[in-house]
């Protein structure tokens, strides 16, 4: 998809939601795509196992705060997509029906996607779906040992803000989702579109994918 | 409120929502406060004119994408708060009932707050509520002329990531909300708590409130 195509052909974006997703993993990238939609043709589907609002509150943290977001489709009724965004968060852990359905959906839909973008421990869901096997990928550095143990056949890159392998873009923790989506927008829509969006949200991008001051904090 | 108080006495946070709020204005700061709530006592109220889900889609942009967030209270049923967060976005413009109710709420509740934090053009709502008169404040630099014209008795600071005047913290555009809330957390809970949160979300803070590469882009 080129920029000129993007103004007429819609970019069809989907987002995987589950209880305990990390708010900024979703709304960093989506804010950029929302701004993109002011000038380009974009459709968006917020996907979950049911149509009930999905909370960011981690299931295991009784006293934690969360906000609830309304899905537009279930995994079963999801429309065709070009780009699927998979966030992370404490809710990626375990084997609840919501998480197992998310992993099944990622596994089944991946062959039809043009692009998959994961943020933070969202790469753990992609890893459990088996689609990172044989590929380079990264994840949150604080959760490094836990996430990388989920899939031993992935070439996990310890020092990276984000990693691109084929059509899979995996990013480091939480706020790295803003950098990976702006890098993706730059590739697909061009540097001028990415520059306008980052200026619009007054965000100073990390443009070097190997920039990672957080790897060292965790001995990586 | 000190850090030791914050572990027992709850921090009572409220967020003003209205159609066309900017997603990252809300979820940048709230992600930080969500993480704070994993170790500290926090309550949160998402406030709107009704209990219907509130979309980020700008009212005047027919083709724009948006996501819908579920309020927990109306302005009329809002609990007592310590901190009120006021986001910006294209939806701050105009005089819809939802915006007029938000402005009235901000005006009426301000005397009972410990802190008010605005992000981006959220300072325009605070300005219209009259509570910035005689104070220093900042706003989004792309919307500078429009927002500063709303209140001529405000000492608008053109080059600032954020500005503190008394108990009012106003920040620049969109992503600046992450920096202002981390600066606020540092002041109230201490630098170690702020450092842990920024590391947890892998965010490299702008710690100098006068850091503003975006002012120059708009001739300020």
C-alpha cells in the first residue's frame, strides 16, 4: 500500500483486546492511526471474544484501576484486515478463554494479513500462536525472561526498540508502540505523513530501531 | 499527599471525557496512573455528561476513526476528587451540550480539587471555565492562536512542555501528557516512584519543563 493508494483504498486496521491489556500499548499506536484517518482512508475494528466492554484492569490485581473500551466485533465476526495490532499487558498471561481465543484468532488470521504489529508482551501472544517461529522479534525488557521462554524457536533480539522481520513488526515495552507504528506509517505512507503525525502529537520519535536504553536496565 | 500517605490514603483521580477527546491525551497519563495503582491506593472516575460510551472520534470528521470508552460517573454524580485530568482534542471546540457541561463541571469542581492537570487543548476548557485567569499556562503549539485567544487574562507560555502554577499543571500537545503526569507523580510520590513507572512503560522522559522542540515549528 502506497500513500496514494492509502487515500482511496482503505487501510483496514484491527486491534486485539482482552482483559488486562495495557492502555498505552493500544492507544499510543491508535492515536497515531486516528490522526492518520483525518487525512487518509482507514477503517478500524476493535476485536474481543465478546462485545462486552474490555477493561485494562489486570485480572490478578484486585485493587488496580482500569478503563473499559467497547469492542466493535468479536473474533468470530472480525472483518478482513490489512494490519492487526496486538497489545501486551499483564492480561496476556495465563490461559483464560479470552486469551486462548485471542491466540487462536492471531494464528488463524495471520496468513491473510498484510502486516502484524505487536507492542510489549503482545509478542508473547504472537509467539504462543506460533507465528514468530524462525523469525526475529523483540518484547518488553522487564518481562524478557518470561516472554522469550514462551517460544524457543524465535530469534529474540534483546536490544531493540522494535524489530521488523518480513511483515511482522514487534516492539519493546509499552511506549515503544508509538515508535513502531510511526516507523510502520513511514514505510507504508512515507516520511512526510509520519512526520506530520508525530508533530501533531508533539512526539519526538526514536527513529533508530536499535535504540534501547531499557535493555541494559535488565542486564540484556 | 506524600508517598507514605499515598499507600494508605487513596488518590482520587477523575478524568473529563467528551466526544472527540484525543485518545493519547487520556491514556498516556492514565497508563502511568494505572501502573501507579499496582502499588499505591488509587480510585478513578471517568466522567461524562451521560453514562453512554464516549468516542474519541471528532464530531466534525465524518470519516475519522475513533474508539469508545465507558464512563463510570456523570458530571452530576462525580465523587470527590484529588486530581482532575482534562484532555484536549478536536472535540474541545464549539459549544455542544457535552462540552458546556464539561466546562461547567471544571469550573464548579476546581475549588475542591488538590490538583488540576490539563493535556493539549484541554487547557482551552480550563481557560473557558475561567480558572486559568491570572495564571501561567501552556497548550498545544499547533492550536496556539486558537486556544490562547479563548482567555486573554492567562499568561500563556509559548515554549514549554508543561507549566505549573499553583495546583494547576498544563501541558503541551498530546504526548506531553505523559511527561506532565510523570512530573506530577515525581512531585507527589517522589522520584523513585516516577522512575519505576517510566521504566515500566519504557518511556524516556522529558524532565525539563521548558524543553519544547514544537514551539519553533509554529513560530513561537
